[in-house]
C-alpha cells in the first residue's frame, strides 16, 4: 500500500530521516514502528475498546469534541509540516465535525486499523477516526514515513484530548508496519490515497457546461495537493466539439497559478515529493509527446528554483488514456485533458476503458452536479437534472 521508488523519507533500520521537499535540507530522524510494536499496539487497543464500547454515547461525543478541538489547535502547524514534508501548499484544512451519531445499542468493541499514505490529506484522518470512536471502536493509525512529523503531531493532539490509554495510537511506519497491521487481528483496515485507490479520480465536462465555474474550481478540484493527493482529479474528460476552447482556457488558468514555497499561503503549486518524482513525471510527459499528445504548458523541471523538487505546472492535451500521462507512475501537477465523442455515454465508455472514476461532473443543468450521481463501472458519475 505504499508508492514504490525513492522518497524524501529514507528508512535506516527502525528509523527514517526526512528531507524537506522545499529546500532539500534534513528535517530530522523519526523512529519507525516495528511489526512487533504494531502487534503490541493492536493488543492494547483491543483492551481499551472493551471499556470504551460501554461508555455512554454522550461521553463519547464529549471525547470526540476534545479530539477535534486539539487537532484544530494544531492545524496550522500540521499544514506547515505537510508543506515541508511533501510540498503541498499551506491552505486551510477542512473544518472537522463529528457529523453523525451512533445509537448506543450499536456501539461494539473492536479495533480498526487506519493506513495513511504520504499523499493522503492528514486532516481527513480525523474524519475517519471520529465515527469509529462514536461506534465504540479503538484505532491504530499507521502514517507513512514521508509524513511522520505531521503524523506525530496528530498523535500529540489525540493524547492531549485525554482519551483512555491505547484507544487511539498514531505510529509512523513503513511497509513492515503496514503488513503487520494487515496481518493482525483488527476488524477492519481503512486506507486511502493515490497508492490504494482502485480507479483514478476524474472530472467530466458536458457539451453544455459553462466554463467559468469549472475554471474557478480547477485549483482545488484538480491540484489541491499539487496533483499529488489521491482525490485530485488530474484527468479531465472534455467533449471533442469544444476541445480547443477548453484546452486553451485550462492552460491559461493553470499558467496563472502561483508557483513557489508552499509555506507561503499565496502559493498554489509547490514542489513534488522528491527528485525521483520529478524525473518520473518528466519522462511520462516526454513519452506522451512522442506518442502524439500536445504539451500546452510545462512538462519539465522548473529551473527557477535552486532548491526543492519543482515540476512546472503541466497541461497535456489528448494523451493516450492508457498512457503514462493519464496513468502516471507518480502523482504531480499534471493535468491531462482527454477528448470524448458520443455525449455522456461516450465519456463513460472512455472512463471504463481507462479505469477512471468520474466523481465530478459539470453540466449546463448544474455547474457541479453530484447530488444526482449514479453508479457506473467507472465509478460515480452524474447527469444534469
């Protein structure tokens, strides 16, 4: 469940040393959980869950609110650390809320594992933990070595909330820790991020979709995490009848995004994880160009910056849906525009063939229409009302 290849976090026995994606300088060493430590933590979590399941629902909600308060207090620092660790821009993290209630009769003891990949928005981990706590479960969270520092800060927030010992534990860990968690006696393992999604998130523009709303949303829709987050929709399906118009508009919009130090709140695009990712993305773009795709923006290392691992924000028009740009080896600030024929049915056929998940649909009837979504083989798609 980890992205293979070199990374900014290098394992050294049971430690990892982290380098800044911004400056290339060392951020320090962090101990990594061993498989034995993971199994011991799961055992402690199971003991904690037996008492926790019997706690009245009102007390569970009070505890959850304390967790949310402590994480919220640390959100600015978590965001700053993520900017250093993986290059994502410092932007306001999602507001956190318990969201729903679980009847006391349904509370059930048990242990759930949570695997957080390096390109999974860490703040969203709290949204996974909260419903599990309300349901009477304990949690063992394994965060990737690349985001170990921000992961430890999340663990600090959980401890500060005063939860019972062993109820929620955050462990930085590599492949051995993840394997140990998967092989342990946990009831469920939740994992998300680029490395574990079964289909590639994509956006779809219909033939009558107004462009203004889509272009305004493009920075957070496609490039919220430099294109590195698993939810970033860096593939956009575009009607062939409007292809030229949309390619030009998207190229201009991406070209206008500020590139630089992701710790600056005015910056939209920061560096990617490491040099290996820059080289892999450059190679993918070069292969697409040789196969006939049109590179309308970027495509190579950004030489403006002496430090950091910057790829120029890139737009590629008409790449092979099964090629390395639409199916990149690693994520990054690379938007692929793919033309389709035959209306929405044709777009769905293209998505099924390429393994895309259409989860953002823009039509003339509703600029962002997900409320009428229906399932397809490719994922979730929608028709205008």
